[in-house]
C-alpha cells in the first residue's frame, strides 16, 4: 500500500472510489481468503441461531405462559440453553479467526509502509513534518485494517439479520410487518442526516488533533532552538491555537450529538409505542397471539439495527479507499 501525506485541509466530500483502489484493498486480504471464508461460515451460522431466538420466545409465551404447561417450559428452556451454547461456540471460533487475520494484516501493513518510507528521498522528509507522517501512517493502517476485516463480515451479519428477519416477520403476520416498515424510514432518515454531519465533524476533529500533535512534536524536537531564541511564548500561542481549534470542533460535534441521541430515541420509542398499540389491537381481536407480538418486537430490532449499520459500513469503506489512495 502506498501512502501520500498532505497537510490538514478543510473538510470536503470524499472523491469517488476507483476500481484501482478496490483492487488494492482486495489484494491486501487475498492471502487470507480461506480463513475469512471459514470465519464467514461461522458468522452466518451464528446469525441464523440468533434469528431462532425470537421464535423460541414466542413458543415460550404462547405455549407456557398462556397454557401453563410445565412440560413445554422444560423443553423450551433446554432448547434455549442449547441455542446459547451453539452460538457461543460459533462466536468463539469466528472471533479467534478474525483476530488472527486482523493482527497479521496490521503487521504486514506496517512492514510494507516501513519499507516504503526508507526508499523515499531526503527531500520528502524535509518537506513533511515527522509528527504528521507518524500520525498519518498510524491512522491509515488502523482505518484500512478495520475496513478490510471488520466491515465485510459485519456486512454479512447485518444482511443475514435483515433478510432473515423480514422473511420471518412476513410469514408470521404480513400486515404488522408493513406497519413496521412504514415506521422505520423516518428514524432511518434522521439517523442518516445526523450521522453524516457527525462523520464530517469527527473527521475534522481528528485533523485538528493531528495539527496539535505536529505542533507539539516540532516544539520538542527543536527545544534547544526555542530556548535559544526565546520562542516559548510563540510556541505556547501556536500550540494553544491548535488545541482551541480542536476544542471548537469537539464542541460542534457535542452539540450535534446532544440533539441527535434524544431525537433518535424519541422516534424509536414512538415507533415502538405505535407498533405495540397496533399489535395489541390485533391481539385483542384474536388475530395475533401474545407470543407473536413479543417475537415481532425482537425481529423489529433485528431489522432496524442492520438498516442503521449499513450507512456506517459504507462510511468505513470510503475511509479505507481514501487511505489506500494516499501515495508516498
């Protein structure tokens, strides 16, 4: 991976991803495709087990709480325990395999970048600041590793949860499913709008933070010159301006978060309340069992979660493409 470092600039929309960038990213994980395939299978099986849990809760409520059957209670409890054991074992295998791939990928990236840096001419180091180079290398490696290892399997998990949840909900009660999907778009729209703003402010904050690190590194590396020419006040002012810029951006992000979290909570609980009201009326009319209504609650969260995660996954991929495009 080749990396180019630039001085921090004002935030602007990311440039379109190119096929070359995608090929570069795929090439980094190609040596690990067998391990990733096994981890993907384990993750898919674990997600499938998760989809079975709401159905077990439905049977528990309708078959035990309503009828009072102690025999069914024992059977369902044992079944749930078995599902939890299977899911735990699958998660252990998936987590271990992915940890191995992630750490090896980070090691390879660091070795590649270290070797590349040593081939650069002295003019490059004269034109760039050491703190900036170190900061950029560290950030690019982390962003690329997360996008290459976490994002694909997270996308698989969310896709299975979304598709499986929708199918099971439609099978149980198509009318209530349509009501749920009518309530999700407003929550999703608010999440996307605020999420985009938060992403931009988070990126700007990291840039401002990097500038303060650069100012500190330059002061420390040239401390003899600073003291010789009595430049302490200048350095304090320079570092202080960088810190204040980072503080200002952090407060902008805090203001957006202060509105975002309560708004999303209100919309989410409002949708939940309406669904409970609508589903409760169906239960009262005998069109839906109490267990089915509770199962719908679980499936609603399983479906709403992936919809919110897809935007974040897309942002991670774009950040990784930007990191891969940088060239030393």
